[in-house]
C-alpha cells in the first residue's frame, strides 16, 4: 500500500534548540512540540483545502484520511516531539494525485457496479446496475504537490517568527 507523507523535520536547528532548552530548562521543548502539533493540523487543513479547491472526486474517505485520528490518517510523533510525520495511508490517494488508468494493463474495459442518481455515480458492491469503463488515462489532480508548496511557504515564515519569539522569550535577562 502506497503512503503519502510529509515530514516536519527541524533537526538542522538542534544546536539552537539545545541553547533554548538550557535557557528555558525544558519549557521550550514543550512549546516546540505544541507548535509542531499546530503546524501538523495546519498542514492537514491545507491538504483538505487543496482537495476541495481542485474538485477531486472523493467519497469523503480521502478528506477524512487527512484528519488526525481518522482511519488511514498518519500522525507519528518522535524525537521527543521534534519530528512529526503526517499524511495518509489511503490506497487510492496516490492514484487521485498522480493519475491512473481506468483498467488494468491488457484490459480493454471493465464493469463497475453501482447506481446513478442524476449525474452522480455511487459505487455499490454487487449492484446489478453500474457503468462500463473503457481503457483511458485519468489525469491526476496533483493536490499533494500544490498543498506542500503552499504549506512550505507559510511554514518557513512560521519557523522564522517562532525562532525570534522563542529567542526573545527564553534569552531575556
């Protein structure tokens, strides 16, 4: 199963964090962990916004996989809160993002069971009605790359602002 992940890693700032930790006697590490968690939530929000903005066909599973604690969501904290990995384990997230063929290699078509309501098709396993798909390339929405570009711009600014704030707060006499 393919994973889609984005990793927050500020290990390049370990020396700075060590100075701050000594100055704050550990308080700064807690502040960093809280800021990281908030940044993780912000990343998930940006990802959901891009999925919606790009009108990605979704059964709500994709959007929900970008919510902390939901099925298929990835939210892993390590290194004492200095590393946060967020993303999705949802199998079709990669296909929606990167693009995919409607049928497996060598097939000229396939049947998808389900029902039509107006112009909306809903997959229903075992339904007697459905639709026939011909072999065709479906272009990806590239929501992942767009969301990362957007988030990286705001994250970089946030890191710089937080470094100044923590420096002023924890190095004052």
